[in-house]
């Protein structure tokens, strides 16, 4: 049995699409409960709140806050958020390609050893 044959991919690659054009409402217009979890971002006096309830299913938001491009990520498995510059999205995409290439090389090596 090959090690990689034991892994099951539940959804296809890139199945969860980031939110590229988020829409916002003022705090007075929001009807969420007061104890709702959000990821808050403030840049030069411009603020955004990204609801964790939405990010549980979408996981990433590409946005601009105060004119600065950002990437907001949320991992529902470990309940961890990160906010970084847009370069992080480019690095993320490059990393996915590297992981796929590494997986192919490992799989080829395991088949040779079998």
C-alpha cells in the first residue's frame, strides 16, 4: 500500500473560491448578534470586519482597506486567522503548485520503491 494512496481528497483543488469583491454595511445596519466573531482589520483609520460565520465556508477574502491590498485567511479547522499583504495570495498560489509538484515526485518515488 502506497502512503499517498491512503489520503482521500474530499473536494477538488481550488474548490473553495476566495471572496474577491466583498460588500460591507455600516455597523448600524448589521443585524448580527453582538457576540459575533469577526476578523477586524484597520489601515490608516479605515476599518473592516469580516464575519467568521461567512469565512467558515469561504476561508479567504481579497480586499483593499485604506487603499492597501490585503488577503484575509481563516482556517475553520484550527480557528486561526491571518491578514497579510496581497503578496501572500501570490505566495499561496505558488505554494499550492509546489505542493502538487512535490506530491507527484513522492508518488513516483514510492511507485519505484514498490
